[in-house]
C-alpha cells in the first residue's frame, strides 16, 4: 500500500522531470488527508524531529481546503490528482 506521503513525493518527482525541475505551486489537501499525511510523516521521519504543522512537503506549500479531493497544483496551474 502506497502512503499519501509517497504519492505526493511521486507526483512531485514526476513534475520535476516533466518541467525542467520547476516546483509545483502547491498541494491542496482536505483536513482528513492532512491528518493522514501527518500520520504518514510520523512513519518516515525520526520521532521528535518532525514538523507537525505540515506547511510544506519537500519545499512545496500545503494548503488545506475542506472540499479538496487531494491535488497537486502544477506550475502551469493544472491540477493533478494525488490518489
């Protein structure tokens, strides 16, 4: 099973490859997905060294939107589904 953290990382890596290393604008997560991300983050970081505010994923801002299905907003403004 792929975690949300890994899905976001895979989408970000693909965006870099396809856009000459340009960063996407942001990730947009629902509150439930943010909570899942934080649980995943606890699995991939050293306890006590993680930022539980989760305002960025690998340098890309994370925005919380109640209605979001979970997307990455690409550099050109298009939305890429995370799941």
